[in-house]
C-alpha cells in the first residue's frame, strides 16, 4: 500500500513546474500529515507562511491535473477489488457536510451560506467504500437557496462516476433523508443503480397515509410522486444523548427487511469520515483569500487523508478503528524522509543553547550510502 502512496506523491511532485514549488507542496502535505487538525501555513517550520500562501493562491500549477492524478490512482485501487466469480458491492455514499466559517471571504462570499442554522461552506460529497478502500471521490459546493439543491448536486456527482465502476461492481447508492427526493430517486433508477436512502416519517403514500402509519417491515409501498414501488423499513439509532431515534429507510430494489436495514445503517460511515477529515486533516481550516486557494486547500487535505489511509492499510493487523495520528506519521516518515530530517535538524538548531546547558554537544556527519 505504501507503494501506492509513494507513487501518488511522486506524480504530484512531477506536476509542479519548479523545484521551489515542489518544496512548497512537500511542506503543505507535511503540515496536513501532522494530522493534528490545524495545518495552517504559519505553523510550517520549513517554509514561510507567505510562500505557502502564494503556493495556494497565486502560483501557476494545475489543480485540475492534480485532481486527475489522485483519481487515477484511487480508481486503480478500487478496481483491484474485482472478483472473478461475482461483482462485489461498491457503496457510493452521498451526503452533505458543513465547513463552518465566520468572517468575510470576498472572493467566494457567494459560496458561503446558512444551512440548518450553520454558516459556512456546504459540500455535497461522494464517498466510495469497497473492500478495504475508503475514498472521497468528488464534491460540489451547495450555493444556497435558489440554486441547485443538495439532492440535485448529489445526482450530478453520481452521474459522473466512471463507467468502469458500473461495469465491474454492483453499485449501491446510500444517502441521507435529504437525498430521498423524487428527482434523485428517479435519476438513480434511470442510471440503473439502486439506492437505499433515509426517508422522512411524514412522507406520503399514494393512498394518503404517512410512513409512520406502516406497521410491517419490508412492505412494498408506492410513495406519492414516484412512478415505481419501493420497500420501506425502519431501525432505531442511538443518539449522542443516549435516546433511541426511529429512522425510516427505503430501497428501490426488492430486498429482505434485514438487508435493507443493514445497508441503511452503513450510510453513517461517511459521518465518521467527515470527523476524521476535519479534526485530523484540517478540511475546514482553510483561510485563503481566493477561490483557487480554497479549492486547492480542500484537494490537498483529501489527498493527505488518502495517503494516510493507504499507509494504515499497510500496517493494519485488526479491524479496530485506525489511529490516524500514527498512520499519518508513518506516511510522513516513509514518503518524506528528507522533510522529516529537516524538521529534526531545525528543532536541534533551535534548542542548541538548552542542549549545551545540559552538558551535551551534538554533531552531525553526512554518510555516503
């Protein structure tokens, strides 16, 4: 797995037009791979904050090519899960997360809005789960009322999934209640995928009843506005306050009630990834003054997560939740050894007076390998 991560990083470095920008890219990825949740340019020990700010906001390197390179590597890994006997399931999780922000962002103020009482940048994200792989594939920014809804943006992202995925996997769309609109479900069915989504309890049936009036799990019903039947189930979800909340899910494919509930619960995997991306890899900590800088920050944050994830898979010995700090540190030491050594030398240089006062004198010699 480390080879995948190293190959990705080398390709990204080759994308940089100058050696100076290669160093800036290493410095930014190094900040993200500290996995402390605050990879801000001013925290860099090897490059000045102004240099990293220019790298993100001004320097002429192709963000589109970076996205293409990362996706090409990710797609190769996903396709490695193909089986000869049958198609494995590919879970396509669609959800919205808010990167809460305060203050003014003049160049992309039109992207900052309020949703469910939260002000910030609202991302509709497609997250792929297949076998051991967990890959944030794409995102779009919801621009507020009067624009394309989160469900419409989610459908556009699903439509743009590579054809190779459809040919090699049994694709299942897993989404929250916000993506159970008629347009979304009709669109998924037209693409010949099947979906399992949350559904509000007050959703109406064609006979006038609401879902809350159903008493039998796995019942085939017709929802108002849909021209095809769906299967409806429900399960109880334990919330942070300890209370159990009844959640309804629907399936566009005829499946057993226990299967639908099991798939419905898997949608929550993306919530755990949102927390990791934000609190470990600083997805929400961008402070750039330009739209380009903001997008580059998001792409680099997601790339750092992928590098750490692939490194974790290299050393995984159990199914326990990964230690992202350890995985990121291993990736940093394995892929950027010269960068790590620079940090060590800078720390020793800064502490020279303390080292001497304690009776130590450190000397370094370059060894020929």
